[in-house]
C-alpha cells in the first residue's frame, strides 16, 4: 500500500497479519522490504511491517531534500497513521541508523530493538584513505580533475539524491545510542567489511542493556549469510523479552 508523506509516495506492507504491535523491518541502503522475505517466512505467527525507504523499491525516486531525520519522521508518521501503539524494531545497515534514532527519541513506541550490521558509528580512517583524500583535495584545488573517491552507493544514485546520501553517512549516532533504554540485541557478521566489527563493539558499549552476538563466517548480510544462526538468536531474544513483559 502507499502512504503520502510530504507529497512523497511511501510503499509499505503488512506480512502474515495486520497488527497494532508489529515488528518493523528496516532495510539497508540500496535494498527494499523484500529482502526480509526469508526471515518473515520463519516466523509465521508474527506480524511484520516492511517499508520501502525512498528512493528504493516501490517508493518515491527523488528525495533531494531528505536526511536521516526525515526518514525517522516519516516512519513515526506512518506508525501514527496505522495506529501502531507498540512495536519491536529490526534494522539492517542503513535501517539500523533509523532504528537507533527511533529507539532513542520515541521510547513509547519501541519495545525492543535488534541492530544487524548497523551503520551509524563514526568510521576509523586508514592512512591510505587519508592520503587519497588529501590527494583528491589537492588536485581539485589545483584545477585538475581528480579521480573520484566516492563510494559505489553514492555513484549509483541519481544526481538529485546524492546530497541525501552524503548527509546520511556524515551523521554519526553515538549520542543517540547513549539515549536508548530499551532491550537491544546487536547481531554482527564476523567478516563484515562494510561496517566492521569494531563498530559493533563500540555500539554495544554505548547502548545500555544491550547484548552483542557475532556470527562466525557471516558478512554484512548476516541474516542472509547464516539464516539458521540468525533466526535462533532473534527467536531467543524475542522470547526472553516476551517473558519479561
């Protein structure tokens, strides 16, 4: 179904059944809600709500003036529109950014949070990267055309949306992690090269009442790389939280 937020089309879908307390599944950059189909099928008793974050999937394609907080505001507005009172949240990568802010600023809505290979921590920059960055700036200052150091995700976007991506990756969320009080499970792929394991460890230290589980051999898509291990961790977490309620 479609929801209009500031005249932008947002596609959303309930899975298994409609509920006022579903699990919100928040996908990563460049993906859409369909990436969670295997996970949804393993929990037929639960209600899930997926949202295609623009400019991906079946949602709006041009969002030139958006930033990470616009996504959070959109999600809060959608939940209000759907009369969702409580929810559990699972965010992967970029979706983890949104989950972090949502859990920090809307505590009445979020019951528990699962962060999977989540973005949001300020990255360590290698000497090689810093040298490339310096060389790029120097050549540009000299009027020469430098070789781009932009990421593939940035280059894949329409020109109108590139400022959105730049704003998102330059917004670091350590202070928001410190404001999360809900039970939080952090699941990480041991071999994640996009959001390396040191980010998970830093995140776990920042978030009170959080637990870190590392899945051996998994990469940035731990829930797809090791589905059985991932399902067991998530199932155990939800069962424990259900018993505590």
